[in-house]
C-alpha cells in the first residue's frame, strides 16, 4: 500500500513496548494512538481495559492463551462486532516441552527416584515404564498438541488427538471429535490435557473418566486447573487406580500449603511455569507480527476467538 492513510493503524496498550512496536512495523502496519487506531494490542488483564471500545477499533489482540476472564468480565460477548484474538499457539512449543518433561518424568518414576536415599534398584523395576510403543491421548489438540505430537513421535509414542471438529491433526494416528471423547479414556496409556477452560469443559476429567484409565496411566495438565476434578484426582491417586499426575495448573490455584496433592508420591506439581516470563516477550511479538501481517492483507487472523463458543 503506497498511501500511508490506507495502511491500518495499531495501538499498543496500556503502555509502550518496543518489542511490540517493532512487531507492528514488521507486520506492515503503522503505530497510532488508541483514539485513531484500527486495532489494539493489549498486554494487561481485564482491569483497566478501555470499555467500551471506540467504533474505530476492529480488532483486539490479547497477550494470553486463556481468555476465560475476558468472558467472565463481559468484555467479550456473543454479539461483539470486534475481532478478538488470543495468544493461543504463541507459546505452544515451550508448553509442549514442559508437558513432555512431566510425562517422561512420571513414566520413568523420577519423583520416587529423587526421593530415594538408598539404592533401591529392584523396588523400581515394576515402576519404570517407557513411552516407546505407548499411546498418548492429546485431549484438546490445538497449538500445544500439534507441537507435542512430533516430540512424542520421536520417542516412539502414538497420539490420539481430540479436538472439537474431529478434523485430522497432522502426526496423530487418529483424530476424534469431542463428541467421541468417552472412547479415549480406556484406550490410551497416558493423557495430556490441553483443552480451553469453558463451562463445557469444567471437570472434563472426573471420577468416571479416571476410573476408565489404566493403573499405569499418567495424566498431564498444562491447560487450566478446573479441567480436572481435584477431589476425584486425589482419590484416584491415593487408591492407585492411575499411575500419577503431572500438574502445571491446579484447582485451586495457587495450590495451598498442606493440600493432599503436595503429599502424594505419584504427583509432580510445577507452579504454572510451563511458559516462563523469559520466553514470552519474543514469542508473543512474533505472534503479533504474524497477525498484523494478516490484518493488513485482509486475511483470517490466527487464534481468532469464537465469542459464542467461549475461546
């Protein structure tokens, strides 16, 4: 576009950010004050968000993959005329790496190895497993799942992907729609939960689902804590009906001191740090640059939020 007037304008809020300013320029747009911008890249939470937005804003880019707070605050509503995008997929590789770490650590019995203070080789023979030849169910096969599948394939594991549409996910041996999720629990050896948090996915994994899993199954949650019924999980872990759990997110969160999950030997808990601050800014900037490029070209934006579905 030769005429600057025709080039879309993007504002960054609530504060200037050189990395994002460069991303906007890389995407082919121009920087602009909020009052005259066509789009807004917002880098803070819902508190302080300008509501209502002026009519000139056609697109809002958020800096988080999870967007439930925006729906809870009624800032994104089913009748919105604005395009909203999340950061879903921007941090997928890092979170997938963390999920794989939790799964491998569990399958190889690392928590118990790390607690040991004497040579217990024979005690561990029946506890150490392998991902080679295993089937892992990726429940919620979005960006994280797509990044994780080749990592698992490199270790010799097969993946059953579950997504809303049932559209084939590259690298998965099978893709099922969420309407067939009940088929997955008894079939897979291990489970990685990566679904969005909505009213429909609350306690997606509860007592009935855990009861169908194998006694050696590990459940990994790198999405949102409420996707798993914590009380049901504690019960399954205590009675040995599943092998263990790797949790980067919990319900409640933060997990309070003294909670039963802290005391169980077959649980690995990380404090929601699968996407550490050190890697977020450049990854989000690349995500913004990609979406600005698409916005300028009039193409469909990536990580577009469905205001009716809730993510």
